[in-house]
């Protein structure tokens, strides 16, 4: 079973049982240890995984962190666990920080079983950052988050790679949080910058407060208009020929499915979505001979059909109920696209 599928199934299981997990010990045995096993760690091997790892902090002796994942006998990852019904706070983070400073660990994880906050020492060596560089929530799975988590799988773990990506990941998340905050409650600086060429008068606090609501509304309307325009360009890419027979219009579900597949490969090529009476399909440019895949939307199950080439040695038809199931054949989809892209050369 692929990693994505394991995490997805585990997430569904946690959704069913989380309300019955009321203690820290229950959280550890029912969620955290199975989660670490999915990441490939042998929680029963004392050479690799140590519960109640001793991390003496200064004058305090016998201080213990819940778990330590070892590398050649030294702690690599420290894990501080709380109950599933506990909201992770600065106090809990400070506990982990103390343990981190007195060990050789490069990563710290603070978790309540549901939320996992990953820390490192990106700002100052051997001093854990106060802000996590990555957060993962088992009840809110996102494709990009699962891909980042996959780096911590034992079979994929590469310290240099993770650390080199961690800084960008940390600041990217902070930037997105800042943008979200500005969307919800525009700051004085943002309001002032936006109305600079709109309102000629003095930008007093009263003026900024007056325009704040309008700025928030304008941002939301602009975002919605941009999304609508994007969808319209996909649905009706050519409106210049009124006498041209109208092509079938893709439904929202079909567009979402095509977008999900397209996001599996990175390309600068023009990817176009089309539809017939039987199926929707994706192609490179306007030539139908450059089609990549077709999706048949059926009553009971949907089917993805990948284009077959002479050297294709895998099945080309796959049934799916949910888009996440396509993650299991992501490499096959990428391979098909790359072969189609070669036809453009």
C-alpha cells in the first residue's frame, strides 16, 4: 500500500475513534505510535526508538521526553506527546525546547496525536526555533502536506534535504498565514497602500477604519472574480467564432478532477481540458492527437484512462471513487504526461 493511501486510511480511522480517546496514554497507543509506524519506524526496537528518553536540562535531572528516534545511538528526533483533547500551547513548546537544547537532536515534534508541529534549529544552532517549519493535521489532509510529511519516512529520510527545504517551507507557511490574516482583517499599512491613489485626503485613523471594510470586500470580490475568470477560460476558451458549434461544457466535478490530475506534474506547456458526450479529456495544446488521459464519469464509479504507448508496461484503465485514490498511480500519470510531452518536440 502506498504511503498516501496509508495516511488517508489512518485519517479516516482517527475521525471515527477520536471522541473516545480521552487520555495521554490512549493518544499515544491509539494514534501516535501507529502514526510513527506508518512513517516506517520500528517502535519496538530500542536501538531505533526509545520511550521516556532521558534529557537532563541544566540543574534538573531525570527529565524525560516522551519519545526519541535514534540515529547511530544519538537522538535525531524528539517527540513530546499530549492528549488528543489538549490544545498545544507555548508552554508545551517550551518543554520540548528545553529537551532539544541538551541533546544532539535536529528535529522536535510536538503533538496531540491529531496535530504534529515540526521544529528545528534553523535560526540558531542547537536552539529550537519558536515557530514550527511544518505542521501536519491528520483531520485536514492536503496533498502538499502529505508530500512534505513523506520526507520524514524512514526510507526517504535525508537530513540535508529536509533542512535545506525547511527554511523555505517555514517562511512560505508564515507568508500564507500573513496573507490570510490580511484578507480577513486588513492592516492599517495595507489599507493605506491600497487607497494611496484612490483617496487624496489625509489618511487619518478614522479614514483607514472607514476604508478597511471596503478593502476587505474588494479583495474578496477580486479573488472570486479571478477564480471565476479562470474557470470560464477553461470551460469556454474560444468565444471568437459565434457560428462555431458549441463544445460540451465541463462540470465543476470534471474541472476539479482535471485540475487534480494536472497538479501531479509541473509543466509550462499549455494543458487544455475538453469534453465529448462520453468522457472528458486532457490534452497538450489544441491538437486532439496530443491527449494525455480521459476520464469517464459513471453512475457507480469513475474511470481514468491513460494514453498507451508502445513501451507502456502498466494497465491504462483505473477505477476510482475519490480523487485521493489517484495518488496511488501518480507516477504512472507523470510517466504518461512525459511521453506525451516528448511528442511535442
